[in-house]
C-alpha cells in the first residue's frame, strides 16, 4: 500500500516545491548597484566631503595628517582602555586565587 501512495506523494511534493520556487522568484526584486551620490541620509558627511574637496592640495594634506593623528590617538586610547581592563581582570583573578588558597584554607 505504501508503494502505491509514494509516487503520488512525491509528485505532490515536487509540485509544492515548484510552486514555492515560483513564488520566491516572483517576490524578489532586482538589486540596484550602490550609487554614493544617492546617499542623502548623512548630510554632515556630505558637507565635510564638499568642504574637503574645496581645499587646496597643501591644506588637504594638512587636514589628512591631522585626521590621521587624531584617529591614531583615539585608537591608542581605546587600546589602552582594553589593556587596562584585561590587566584588572587578570589581577582580580590572581587576588581571588590567593584568597581561595590562603584565607579560605585557614578558616577550614
């Protein structure tokens, strides 16, 4: 009896799969390529970019150097913060281990 029902079941499954695939293909829309000139949400970046393009070459170099220095300073600060957090974590673990080894053993 299962042999008689199995081809019908497989045909129904195939048909459902084809219907689902057709539905998915009809719902998808083509993706447009990115166009940076269509971005209007961040007006500050656009204003800064326009201002930067209006500068002369030596001024552009100066602004770029200052931007790199500021960026590296911020990165340095973040890395120091992360390093400090790691050191505090290690120190806390060592102090906890010493507490467990020395003080709790004496109380037992």
